[in-house]
C-alpha cells in the first residue's frame, strides 16, 4: 500500500500556502505517496475531516492567496486530549508523515503531536510575520512586504501633498520583521518595532528634528506589536504642531496573489520536505539558511526565538536623514 502524506495548513493564512500544498502533493505523488489534506487547521485532525489531494485537484492554485484547505486558530487542540485525538486520526488514516504548513505556533503544535504519534512531522514555515526560527524567510513574507509597500507608497503621496505625518501600522504580531523591512523599503522617517522600545518623547524628538531639516511630511511605520498606535497618534497630535494621521493596513496585508518569490520558496521548501520524508527524517522543519534550503530540528524551530538583525534599524536611520 502506498504510504500517506497528510498536509495541514494552520494558524494565520499566508500567500504561498497554496503553492506549497500543490508542490507537496505533486512531488509526493511522483515519489509514490498518496496525499490527503486536513481541513481547517488542527480542527481537521480533531474531527477527521480531510480530502484526497491529487496532482489534478491542486491545479490552478499556485497563484491564489490563502489556503484551499482553510485554516484556523484552534485552542481546543491545545486542551487536554486534543493532541491524543489528532494522533488517533493520523493512526486510523494510516498517515505516515504530516506536513504542517504554518508559523511557530503551528510548529509547537506539531512538536506536541510528535510526542503522541508515530507519524513523522515536517514543518514548512509559512507566515507573513517571518518570525520562525531556523529560516531566514517564511512563505508569504515577501508578498506581505510588497503589499504593504504598495499601500504606503500611496499614503506617501497624500502625506507629501498635505504635509502631514502618517503613522502606518503594519502586521507582524509580536515581532518587527515585517515593519522593519517595509520601513526601509518605503523610506520611513521612523520605524517602531517591539524589539527596539522607544517612548513617545523620543519619537516626538525625532519628528521635530526632521521638521528642522525641512521635512514637512513623514511616514512612521509601526509594527502592531509596538504598542497602541491610536494613542501614539493622539499624543503626537497634542504634543507637536504637525497634522498626524493613523492608517492601519490590517488584513489586506495577509491576502492576495503570492509574489514570484513566495511561490518559489513554497515550491523549494515543499521539495525539501518531501525529500526529508523519503529519507524518513521526521520531526524536522525546512528553511532558508544563507541562500540554501536546509532542514532544522522541529524542536529547535518550535522552541527558539528568531533573532532580528537590529543593524537594519541603523541602516534605516541613516537613510532617513
Ligand atoms: P502560527 O502557526 O501562524 O504561529 P498560531 O500561533 O495561532 O499561528 O498557532 C496555530 C495553532 O497551533 C493554534 O491555534 C494552536 O492550535 C496550535 N498551537 C499554538 N501554540 C501551541 C502550543 N504551545 N502547543 C500546542 N499547540 C499549539
């Protein structure tokens, strides 16, 4: 009997998840596996809900954002009995390998499941937050950066025309990877990220220095994890003579057609994932490390915090003069 690969997409959706589903299915089939896709994240493993995936059924999805398998955040999975139930589902369906496409939370779930199940877990990092240890880049990050940059370029037009300061809040959950890269790419005057706490007085001072240099408009890119941007905008409005506006980019950053870069990463990560499966190397995640696709122990990627290169913030500061 052909061995079975299960696929699950979990946590926040990211553009390129579909490209990864497609690539695991097609390469898996070519290597002699049958492939099934659990629906709605870990919930699919709790309710035994899945569909058979074939090279034909994953046609026409490489360019689609989101995930055809649907996803959700599934607190029940973390509750008592959740992981055991998921392990039972894998066992009754003879799933030998489970490919988990998601972020660090999903990988922590996979790690818990690996302790209860004989199926080998393989993680493929996909999140717009880029906050997964063991990979320089996650599937979806490049798309989200480009989406945010496109929106902020438009906001910049209004900022310049009206000589206003815009605080633009971008996603990233508790980390600043997205804000930092977006900030550099839009030429932000200030970038606010959780990894570099700043108080309001410092931010106001920076904007006042900019005003003295003749900059009458400005973009402040703030990570959602930095703090309450609405409050920051109100306080800045009170303390400065500038007109301050807040724009929260929100969910538009999560969707959309994946960029070529996100599709390529998804395809290459999937190829590596199936390769590890063929070598029976389980409980691993795949990632990009210094330009090469590599395997990382699941335990490491699930438990470690990815470092953020604060030198990039210095570069951004030099560019904002
Ligand atoms: P992401 O995978 O994008 O980081 P989440 O952090 O929301 O998204 O995690 C996705 C799902 O993984 C959660 O809804 C939960 O079911 C599961 N999960 C998260 N953290 C853990 C954990 N520590 N142990 C077990 N399962 C977890």
